[in-house]
C-alpha cells in the first residue's frame, strides 16, 4: 500500500483516547512508509493525525474544498494541499490517490465518506479495502446496525465482511494488506433460485 485515505473528525471528540489513537496511526503510517491522504484540515482529530504523520517524516496529502479553506481550518504545514471546488471533487480525488480507506471516530461527514467508498466497493467500482479503526468501541453500535441490515436481507454477508475492523494500528494494517474483494453481486435474489 502506497497511500491510505483516512476519514476522521474535524472535532476532537470527548475522549483523549481518540486523539491518542489518531496520533499513533499517523506515526505508524509514516514509519511504515505509507502516505496519508486526508481532508486537509488542521483541527480536531484530522490535525492530530496529520501532525503526527508529518512529525514522523511521512507523506501527507490534504484535499480541501475552497469553501472550507476560506474558513481558515486548512493545515498550513502541508507540503501538498490540494484545493478543489466541492466536497464531491474532494472525495473523488481522495479515492483516486489512495489504495485503501480507514475511518477513525468522527461525525456524519466521516460516516458519509466511509459509506460512499464502501458502496463503491460493493458495486465493484474499486477493489480497495475499507476499514474502521474502532477505538474504545466507538463503532460497536454502528456495526450492530450493519449486522441488522444483513439479517433483514438488505446486504450480503460477504459485503458486510468487506468492512474490516480492528482496534489497533498493527492489526488494522495487516487486515488492509491482506484484503481480497468478494466476487458476488450486490443484488440479493437476482438470478438466484
């Protein structure tokens, strides 16, 4: 893996463990020679992740829409900050630059970004791994809901299993490196008897 796109909060959250994990992950990526692609902000977990990767000598590419740049939250210490016109352009460029995707704790933007790239993978638009870095059980309830989606017949178990989950950086990177996409169609019942 050359680069990993990380989705995470532009706020820090209420637990210091979230920031600590973002710092540990940014440091680990840099030490393993894996570039970071992220949303380009200097605030919250986003800033902590980027600062850690930069401090460890890693490649960091920020991608930020002009409207957010104008709100003065862009990371000024990046050597590679790409300015785009919209959130759609941001997500497309981040996906193009990365070999995989990881979500750390975050809000609705983090969830939307993760679910979009996971949907693209389910549809076969890419074969890149999608993962959750589940810090202190942050994503437990979301995963329970996703399991409910499978139980109710709206997702195949193979597509549920596409979403990799780990609670530490070493395990997470091992899962990303070992990922193999499933070869089943998204549509349940279509062509089946």
